[in-house]
C-alpha cells in the first residue's frame, strides 16, 4: 500500500502533457489551454492617451499655477476618444480631451477638469500637476511589442480572452481536449430514471464523474453501467482504452468475489502501478498504464470515496495531461471550527467548507455522518480537511491543512 504522496508521485510521473493541438477562434477559446506562446506586434497602450477627462497641457506652462494666480490657456481643440489630434499644442495653448483619447503632439500632461475653470475659449488651471506626465498613459508602458504576452500552458479565462482580443489574436493554437471514458460497475446499479427495487442502488457516480471531468475542460464519454460479467467488462475496457486518453471506472476494484477489474487490466496489457493507497476514504484505488498511452483509474464505488479520489489524484492527472503547466493541487492552512478525529492508520480526508470569518479562513466540517457511502452531506463541499497518517486528533481552534479548489 502506497502513501498518498507516493501515489501522487507515481501518477504524475506517468502523465505526459498532450502534444495534439487544434486551431480555434477567439470566440471559441474560453476555457481552452494555450499551446503556443502569444506575442503581439502592437504596443499597449497603442499610443499616448489620457487617463482622465480634462485638458492636455505643457507641464512647463502650468507647473507654477495656483488658485490665487491661475495660469490661463487658450483652448484650440477638442479631442474625443477615437479621434486623431490634428493640432500641435504650443506654449499657452491646451486641448479639451476625454478619457482614452490620443494625446496631441506638444502636450505631456493632463489636468483633470475638476481642477480648472473654463470661460469661453480659455481655461484657468487652478491646481498645478504633481509631476510631468500626470494622467498620461504612455505608449508601451503596459506591454512592448514583440515580448511574450501569454505563455503556453495557461487556461484562457476572461482576463486572458481580453488580452488576446486587444492583441488582435483572433485564431489560437490550443491543446486538444482529452477524452475521458466513464463507466460504473455492479449488478446492483440502476439508472436514475428506473424504478428502484429492493437491494438495488441508483448510480450517482457516473453523473458526478461526468460533471467532474467536464468542469476540468476534458470531454467526458459516459459508457453506462456495466454488469459484473467478466466478458462484458473486458470488452468495455478494451474499447475504452483504445478510444480515450483516460478511463475512469467506479467499483470492481476491491477484493470481493465480484471485483474483476485488476485481472482484466492485466489481461489487456495494462501495467498496474497502484493497487491501494493509505487514504480514507478511497483506499482501493487502482492506477494502470497501457502501451498506447491510455491511463486507467479504477476508483472505489462508494460515492464519497470516488469523489475524494478524483479530487486528490485524478484532477491533477487530467490537468497535466490537458497541457496546463500549473496542475498541482492547492492546499491552505486554516483554522478548524470543529475537532477532527481519525484512527491514525491512514491519511484521512474530511469534507466541509472553508469560509472567511472575521478575516480568517476557517474550516467547517459538513454536518451528519462522515461515511464513504453518505453522499448527501457532500453537497456544498468546497474543501477537504486532511488529518495526516499517524495523527488521531486536531482540536477545534487549531490549524489544519485543507485541499481547496475542488472541481464541482
């Protein structure tokens, strides 16, 4: 049995980022992973422009002005955003200017309109500027043409989309999204739209894992419920590993008489690298690789165990495979509001919420039983508190490490 850290290292060592790429339009790029560095031949700002509504002036003209003896300048132009200035500001002159408008030649400073008094074609400057260049956004101060703008391996979210738009990057090279096959195993399972009979269990795992995979930007391929029939399981797994980058199966990986998965993986050429992990819940975790590069996760059938294994191990694998450079899990040290207990034999993960209370991150244990079959109190979970192996108690008010950023 491997420790959690050992299992993580084994998994990540086997995962290599995808090489397959595709072209997408800017409109279709949200959530995709950039596959090439992006640069632009444009400076940003594109040209010197005003950060305020006011007046474009020469600093030398107004540096000594004051309310008692204000400098008065002649207004020779009005420059709204989008208009190219046509006149050069000479000594004793100014131009009315609006936010975002190009700075006219000859000027070097903006006086905000609140510090002026306009009368006809002249304006009095009441307050001197603190420095030359005040309220001027100078060309290239945010970004210089030719430098790297965005690096490969990042997810394209709203801020990155805005940057790409302003750089006129309308077609992008992104990593192809990996396909993830998902199926549940067990004669006892039925679909949610079927009538529940005694002894049966409604399959929630397939739906949870489909949502989990989609939340990470990969493409889920739900394959349904596979009964405890070795031939049927073998054929399903064979097709899955030949058509998907990752396979996620739930159930069939324990040591019961009807748990066939590990044997079938071996028959199909899989190399089983992990058979169990010292984690609670989630001990019977199977991890295998195949010669064609497919990665197989056989995770427990209990719904909490399934999601804990996905949050702790599978999400890193999908992120790294997808081409993300920042794929590691995110952990925080926070104050626990509850006393957390463990038998100390395995690394224990308890689910709940972290919230900011009086400026401090605090963890609140989910109410109800913490049982690997109790998916009810998983609702609203956004963090997992971790009790290290060998430790039995973390008292309320003490700090605890939590796994955050759970894909929900």
